[in-house]
């Protein structure tokens, strides 16, 4: 099977698995909205974000190294998995030792033990699923995603909706779902066969840690970049020139990100498949052309997806945001178009990060992420002060653009591949023109949007068609 067809098949498998999961997650959001009071819903989000913040630190992001070296035929999978398991066990022990510090978090009061078990269960599942993917068992990986989301939904239905356990019910649901998912993978994929203390290799462990440790601050920095704007919008009330700040403005900004999350979902599905191809094709003679073809088609598809979402931003927002529960969010769609472009930039950055993974240059990923985070914090301070939510949107886009510029220059030094910069710039200009029309929304601008949309379809068709031909080619 040719590498283009393999990538397409893996993407399709991940898409099928993710589709069922995303439907269940939408139902989960409805469940949380109706069963958790406003304060509890906020506490749930804080505990969830805290766990996501701590996991890469205590696990040393070793799961990232598992996918990198597990896919590499030069390394023994048993040595890789054994080293990763022992690293995570050491990390969990460290978490228990420093757990008294978690009591300093006011929102964690009464939930510290649950938070520790939550982190342990999630880390266990993450490591197991990444190793399954490293073994090329993509169908099992996708099936586990559906099963894990289904069990999460059922446990939430029981603990949160029926038993009314609130935040504790949410945390119990995640713990049980992730733990059962890990057990399911250990049994079906026979992961115990790859854990052997006698085959522990200290040199392999050091190699994996040199790769994964720079991923820790990278993960933390992306969390900072993703959530700092929300904090600024919420807590600059009374300090900013703009009146478009405060708790309600933060809620509107959160709501405006629901449509852009669809772009993120598509990007993540593709990235799971692409990351595998990037690693396995790292030493191939044709890798530069392979990267060029895939990146060109990927950019074209994502630009088209973004264009259609901007054109349909108002009806999409009405579907994803429950205006009957949150009537103040009816204007959230006005911030959405530029956020769609920002998330689009983030998806391109994610693609380019695969080059750092394949070439084992993860420190480069850290420095580019640091540049994005610093840019985001500086611009948030200035732009939100004067322009409120619009300033937060502009800061988010600008930080991701800075990261893209750094990475598109840097990654092509590691793997030279052709990039159509003028096509990229023109696509961006058209998207901003469509965004302007969508925000103003007078009826006479509708034909203008349709013309731009049709132009983008024609303009981006060639790169997509060429790659499709590669997929359909025999061999």
C-alpha cells in the first residue's frame, strides 16, 4: 500500500472513531449544563484544566516519546514500553509526595484525592492508547475512543444526573472511564507482553526523556496561550478602558469558540494519522516531496473548511450555543470568524510540530511555543485593555501567526519542502474579507461572500486533486 493511501485510510479510521465520540461529548455538555450549577460548572472546568496541566509534568510527557520511538523500527517495543511504564510510575509516586501542595488550590478543597486518582487514571489510559497506536493498531485505538466516551457518558448519566453527585460524580466518571479504557487496551492488545523488567534499558530511557522533557513546557505553554485570554477578559473588569470585559464577556468569548472547535476537531483527527506517517517516512528518500504534497493539500482543505464555517457562522453558532439557556450569547458569533482563522493557524502549527517529532528536535517546538505564549500575554494586556473581547481574538490570532512564521522557516531547515507562501497569504486575505462581511452581515454583502467562497474552491482545488490522485494510484 502506498504511503498516501495508508495516510488516507488511517485518517478515515480516526475520523470514524472520533465522530461517534464527538456526538456523545455534545450530549455530555448538555448533561453538565442542566445538572451542574454555575459555580460547580466553573469548578469542574478548573479541576479539569488543572489535571491537564499536571499530567505532562508528572509523566514527563513520556507518552509522546512512546509514539515517536514505538513507530521506529530501529527500536525494541518492549524496551520502549517498559521504560515508559516505569517513568510514569515514578511520576505518580512524585505526585503523591507533593500532593499536599494541591490543597493550596481553593477550588480543589475536598477533591484532592479524586484529582490525584483522576491524573493517574488519565495518564494510564494515555500511555496505553499511545502504545497501541505505535504498534499500528489504529482500528483498536479508534474503537477504544468510542468505548471510552460511551462509558464516560453512562457514568456521568448515573453519577451526575441520576444520583446528583455533582463535581464528585464528574470526577468519578472520568476516573472509571479512563481506568476501564486502559484495562481494555491491556487485555485486547496484550500489552503485558511488552512489559518486562529484565529488558529495562537505561540508555533507551535517557533517549526517550531527552525527547519528551522539552515537550513538558511546550504543553504547558499551549495551555497558557489557550486560556490566558479568557482569564484576562474575565478579570480586567473595572481596569480596562473597554466595557467589553468581565464575567459575561468571558462567557461570550467562551461561547464564540464553539464553532472554531470544529476546525480543531478536524485538525486533531488528521494529525493523529499524519504524525504516524511523518515518523515512519522520516528516513525515506521521497520525504520532502511527501511533506510538500500533504501540507499543500492539508492547507487547501483547511482553508476551505474555514471559509465555509465563516460563511455559515450565524446558523452554526445557533446550533452549538443554547440561546434559550444563555440569551446573552446571541452576539457571540461576531467574534467567531477571526477565532476560526486563529484555530486554523494553530492547526498548521500542529502539522509543523510533527517535523520536530520526526527529527527528534523537540526543543525547537518549545522555543516556538514560548514565542507564541509571550506574544499572547503581551498582546492580551494591551489589546483587551482597549478593545475587550475583540482584543482577545486579535491576540490569539497574532500569537499563532508568530508561531507559524517561526516554524515554517525553522522546520524547512530540518526537512526541505516547498511551500506556496503567496497562496497562503491570499487565502488569509480572503478569509479576513469574509470575516468582515460576516461580522457586519448586511444583506448586500452576501453575494460578495459567495463569490469569495467560490474563488477559494477553485483556487485551492489543484493541490487537493493532485494528492487525491496519489491516494488512488495503485501500489
